[in-house]
C-alpha cells in the first residue's frame, strides 16, 4: 500500500475511524474523508482495495476549484504588459 502512495497508517485509521458502508459479496467499504482514503475489506477482514478519494479540508466545500487556501500567499494579480510608444 505504501509503495503505491497510501501509508498503512492511513489504511488502518480508515478501518478504525472511517464511515463503513456495505458493498457486494460480504465486503465493507470504509471511507475516511480526513485522509482521503476508501478501504475495501472482505468478510475475513483482509484489505482488498485501497482508493484515494480526496481529502475533506473541513471547510464544508469539497469543490476545491475556487478554494482561496490553495493559492500561494505571494500570488499577486499580474500587471498588464505595457510597451513604450514607438518613436515617429
């Protein structure tokens, strides 16, 4: 799991504190929005699948397209380029 970008601690936390939901074939899906992970566990308790689903930043808005926090503090509006007038 960690070799693919998801630390085992995130998987364990998803199983321990994530929201469980039923699935097919006796599996359970645990969703941990804090860490942005979904973990599918089979009836024997073995992890079948781990999926990255995106983190909940806690602002109640999961649409990060217009999130002001994502901008760097030094982002300033670009000044329009002005060219000096050409001599006549």
